[in-house]
């Protein structure tokens, strides 16, 4: 469930913070928040379906990258004056580049906000929460998990689970995508991978979350580009942690196509949890959560009926269905030919021409727009939306997910 507006808010917030640190000449902090702003733009480029917005995001990304480059030069000058420049400047620059992946503003998503998926939540609590809060329990042969893979059809809540883990954990949380660790410059991708793990070791306990991990670590092939092969090899070396103290570091991956992962990568994820389509009770809870405090008159029995009618819908599908149903009252306002006063303050609601006090007018005839009140969301609004909003996960995709689970995974 991707919310474009959240990424836009994040971009503005990160730019404002970077600007504030820049005024104070705190260049390192400014670079960190400009990198976070860059990550927000990359997410907007990836997820915004409006093709006209993408060129705008691309231009803004170039501006942010230019600012980062200028600040890196200023940092080097300051370091040189203070006698701090040296052989590690390039490595430090890579770590600064990755600092934008460090989640400092928690997503505010609790485990209760995630409907169903009890096995997946339990596994994440074991791997993320317990080792951080109760390190004394993980001694000797009982060691925390080093890698957990969340897989399943698109829109089932894999990234949402990661947000809940980020909120609940008291450690550091790095959210990484292919854009953060793949570079066009020869050798830089491997160095970025190495810098990422070094940054995590420095900030232990830490979680490294890699979304769409298949885009970076797909199965190796004979005709593969050499740079891509070296990137995968470096990731495998770092995840294995040979000669490094990796206690307190968890790699959390998410993918829609687990069968596309390299077998060596698959082996390093000790737990592979299938995030399947939600069951009826979970769908019912999702409908309530997505409706939130929006004014409605649905009964618990009607929510149960909707939960049954949405068989085959993913969490993302249910979110889109609820959004469409919430727009039902607005469509009634647009189609209405008559309105009536709702209360003594003369708030207006659409009504039938036969209703007592009905006044013939259209929405554009209302002189004070602030007086318009949307009707309640009804069960009928959801039924109408169900006729338009269909499930997006194919049976073939589910069949392949089930086959992978039987061979390698665990039900979530």
C-alpha cells in the first residue's frame, strides 16, 4: 500500500532539515538529510503512476545530487583544514551517501496495524525485537537470526511489516533499494555494499531492509555482466560475515518473485516466510483499518460480508477498494440535483427530490462551499466499488508462490 503523498511530505521535510543544518554549517547532517530526500524522490519516480510527474522528480533529483556533491567538497575542505583529510575520504563519502537509508523518522506503524500475518509477526519479533531488548537470552548456541526473507504476491504487506519492525525496534533501521547500492561507476557498487554493512556494524544493533531484493540479487547466469556478478559476490561475502562480528545485524529482504533469487542468496536467508493473500477475518479488519474514522454506517455483519466478498484480494487491493468506496459520497454530491439543510448551522447534504425541505440546486450552485457535508459511507458504496475494483493477483502467480513455499518456505 504505497502512499505517494507520504513520500512527498518526506521529501519536503528532509529538504527543510537539510537546509536548517546547512545554515548552521553542519555539512555532514545536511548531506545525510539530502540523501534521505533523494531516496524519497527515487520512490516517487518508482511508484507515482502519473507519467507527467516523473520528469519533475528527475529534475529535482539532479538538483539534490548537485547539492550533495557541493557539500561533499565543502566537507573535504573543512576536513583538510582540520587535518582530517586522508585515505578514507572516499569510503566516508560512500557512507555519507548511504546515510540517507538510515530511518530516523519512525513510520509509526504498530504490529496491531498489520492485519493477520501472525506467524510473520512472531518471526520478526523473535529476530528483531527480542535480541535487542533481551540480549542476555541469546548466548551460546541460541543466536539471533541473521537473515529473513519475506516473499509473496504484490500488495500483501511485506513492506508494511518492515515498517512495523522499524517502529517497534529500538535499534537502527536501514531501508535500502537497488537505487542506493547500484552505481554506473566500475567497482563502486561493491564498495557501497561493503560500506552499508560497515555502517550497520558501527550502529549495532541494526536491521538492513532491502525491498525488491530480486532486482539486485537475481540468479547468476553465464552471460551476466561482470559488474553485476561482483556486486552479488560482495553481498554474499558481507552477509556471510567471515572475519567480522555480525552479531546484532539482521538482513531483512522482501520480494514478489522468490524463485528469481540466486540460490546462494536464498541459502543465506535462514527463514523464508510466505506472506500470502489475507484470509476473510484479516480482510474484514483491513477494511475497518482503511476506513478509519471516515463517517460511515456499516455494521459488523456488513464488514463480515465484505470480508467474504473480497476473496482473492490482496491488502493493496482492499486499500484501493476502500478508497474508491470512500469517494462514493463525493460522487453523490456531484450527481445530486437537490440538497437540504442538515442542521441549524445550515450545513447542506444531497437528498432526494421528495425529501422534506429539498431545494433544487447542484453542487456548483452552493454559495458557501464550506457548508457542504459529505453523506456517510454506506454498504452500498462498497458493493458498487466491488463491481469496478477487481483483484490484481493472478492464479498463476499464486500457484508459483505455493510451489516455492512447499519447497523452501514457511507459511506466514
